[in-house]
């Protein structure tokens, strides 16, 4: 039983590593590896059509969402300017004191 348990654990580790490798390869190709990321939209890439004429999705890629990208740039600018995370959050949430400081 101990040997089977060890073999099962080794297979789980191999599966985990294969999953990581596959996700890393997808990310390097610019493909979405799961979920939605603020500042981007997920855009399906079609590889043609099936027998019924329906599009067949090959993969999904990120495309910059201009409005959200401006917010991301503002966050980075505030961080570089020395703002802490709480201050950035307050500014983004419209705290009047933080907004006035940012305008200076």
C-alpha cells in the first residue's frame, strides 16, 4: 500500500508539472491561461468553421481595453510617485482628500 501511495504521489507531481509547463507555454504564446484580467479583454481566435458552419475557436488572446488601460497606467504612475497601496485605492475610489493631493 505504501508503494502505491508513493506512485500516486509521484504521478500527481508529474501532472502538476505538466500543467504548469502547458500554462507557461500558452502564456509565452500570448494566449489566455484563464480568467479575465483588468486592462484587457479576452478575444477568441477562430481556426475556421465546423461542418455546420459554426466558428471553431482555436484559442483566446488578450487585447488591451483602452479605458481600463488608462486606470492601470494611473496606478503605476501613482506607485512610482511614492503612493502606498491604501492611498492609491483611496484615490481610485474618489476620496476627496486623496484626489486633491494627486492634482498637486
